[in-house]
C-alpha cells in the first residue's frame, strides 16, 4: 500500500475520533435554541431563546445556580488553601514521611466515587452537615484536594529550594517566606488548582446526590432530576450554559497556559 | 521532618482523616457489622445471583470500554505526537473540550443523540440506511459509548505523555536502516510505548469500575452497573450492609490494580534498563 495513503488514512481516523469527542458539546448548543417544546434540531432560520427566558423566570434554576456558585467558590477556596500549605510543607521536608503522606493524600483519586459518597453520607447525617451548603462544599473540597496537591506540587518542583532557604536564613519566618517568596512564584499553579477545584465542584453530581436533599440544590443535581423525569429543552439550555461557562474558564486558563497543566496534573 | 514543616501538613491531614478516612473506616465497619466481625454481607455478595449478574455486566462493560478507549486513544495520541504544531493545537482543543464539560452534561447530549427519536436515528432513517430506529441507549451500547467518550481524553493525555519520552531518532534509525513503516511501528514504537499503554489501561479500567452517572443515565435502569446497584441498595432498599460491602470490594480492587500495574511498570523498566 502506498505509504502516503496509509498515513492519510490514519490521520483521518484520528480526526474523526477527535470530532467524536467534541460532538456532544457541539450538538447540545443548537438543540437548546429550538422554539419547540420538545428536543429537536431547530430549522435553519427559527432559532429561539425562549428556553433561556424560561430558565431565568424559573425559581428552581436560579436558586440552584446561586447555590452552585456559592458552593463552588467556598470549596475551591478551602481545597486550594489547604493543599497549598500542605504542598509547601511536603516540599520543604523532602523526607520519607512526606512522600508517604503525599501518596496517602492521593488515595481519594482512586477510590470509586460511590464509596466516598456513602462514607460522607453516613457521617454528614450524624454531624449535621447533611443537606447544608457548607456540608456540600466540604464534600467537594475533599474530592478536589488530591488534584490541587498534584497541581501545586508539580509547580513547586520547578522552584529552586534555595529561594526558600535564603529567605529563612535571612531571618524570615516559615510563614513569611511562604507568603512573600513562595506564593508569588507559585501563582500559575495556585490559579490552576483554584480553577480546577471550582469546575470540579460546579459539575459534581454523585456525592452531591448523597450529601444533600431538599434545602441545597445545585445545577447538576437539577439537571439530573430533569433528565430522569423528562428530557426537555430547558435541560439542554442549562447544559449549554454550563458548557459555555466551563469553556470560558478553560479559555482563561488556556490563555495563561494552565489548562494542560491542571488537567495533566489530574493523574499522579 | 521538623515540627514547623509538619504544622503545614497538619491541616490537610486533619481535614482528610476526620472527614474522609474516618468515614471510610465507618463504612468498612458497617459492612462488617461492627462491633462484631461478621462476613455475612460479603458471603451474600458471593451467593446472590443479582450481585453476580451485575458484577458480570460491570466487568464486560469495563473490559469493552477499556479496549475501545485505549485503541482509539493510541491512534489519537500517536497522531498528536507527530502532528505539525498547528494541527496539534487544533486536535488538542477537540480532545480537551470534553474534559471541561461534566460527565452529566455529556450524558444529556448522548441521550439527545442516541435515543429512539434521537438525532443519530433520525439522520440514519433520513439517509435511508435503516427503516426502524436502532436501540442505542438503555442498553450496553449506550453505556459503552458514554464511558468511552468520557475516558478517551484521560487516556490520550496519559499515552501522549509517554509517547513524548520516546526518542524520535530511534524511529529515524529504523527507517534509515530500511525498516518499513509497519516494522518501525510494531518493532520500535510499540514496545517503547508498552508502559504508557499499561498505564492507560489501568487508568481506564479503574475509572470505569466506579462509573455511576453514565450507566445510570445511558443504561436507563436496564443496564445496571455496581455503583448504581449500591445506590439503589442504600437509598431505596436501605440495605447498608450489602451496599457498603460492594463499595469496599470495589475500592480494594481499584487500589490493588493500581499497585499491581505500578509494580509491573517498575519491573518492565528494570528489565529494559
């Protein structure tokens, strides 16, 4: 076979696979613009924003959006700050123990989410965290901590340890050196961790289904209920909004060259 | 480790130990009927026909998903490794786009595409390829499509990272010595990428064992995997013992597979070096 032909063949195949990956995001956007009550592709000229108008008027969706936003911000702050301080501690000590601690902190990555969900559910009910905003935010932060530690640690590994040692030997406290020397040089890593944990919380549904019930509703949870009851265009419209928000965050990250870093930090 | 260094690690340790590891131990306790040490729920797992059937379905789906995912990802990652910078950028965008959309929303989109009166069926009927709509969701096909779609980006990133470490000059050497393309690929590139493939296989399989959202939505209650069965056992039939026992088995399996594959990779690297 002609080598050029085979190489073109495989290149086409890989392009097709890449489009398979992008297909759902591409399809859901026009569907949300249908003027009809049912899910279908709108005709070329009859796009309509009516399902978006209905979203804004519907209490269910606006409350869920507000809850989601608060939970995501809180959980991102919690996960990023805890992980930042811990990663610096691990990086400074470089001992056998810190390596062991680091691998223990990554365990939640491997355990199936349903196990985490059950475990948190059983404790959240006892401690009064069940069905509260803070409870959901803490649950999401637990899921995000391993990712944040990986991301920030990989950023730290590019940092010269002598910077920290110089600051300490010149009389700075550990805290002062972290605040004035390390954190400024780690900004991209910290931003990646914060963005990533925000998106993780913003999209999370499995654990949320278990640790919340009536009084806290997040957007993914409402979408979940919507899909199970009946799939209508308003679900497509919310999904489109969520995709667009995620893409915007990804673009911001991309512009700052963080996106690949955050996502490749996802595995150990 | 000095005391002040430990003080930095302490908050996250407390946070995870109190709010994650302790609850985990609690469900281990529930599955063993703590304070007794009763293995009856684990025995029931083994004896129950329903659990066996669902475990088998889970295994079949995970295996199929892993094979398809790694195969597709290999093609993509290979292309990305040797693509021109422009093409590489474009392809990476397509690969990373789904990573930034949630599993849930991707399921919604797949439902829209694959259901009985979905876009794929309508398009196929419009073209005249089929007369009656195909059953593409509420069965294994739907679940596998959704899971493969979720996992390919992860596998591509894993494979791409390992392909990048392969020295291009080895392939040039093979070709300049008269090796055909297919020889260079199968005798030079493929063996060098073995550890990457093993990593991707482990990652995909371990991830797919714990899938909940995709099977629950695209399986439509007819194709049930273990995670969904756990949720039904606990939330609807209140069988905490059974549900937690399944969780523990799954978790142990996942950790075991990861450790096993790490050891195999170490041994392989040792053998090569």
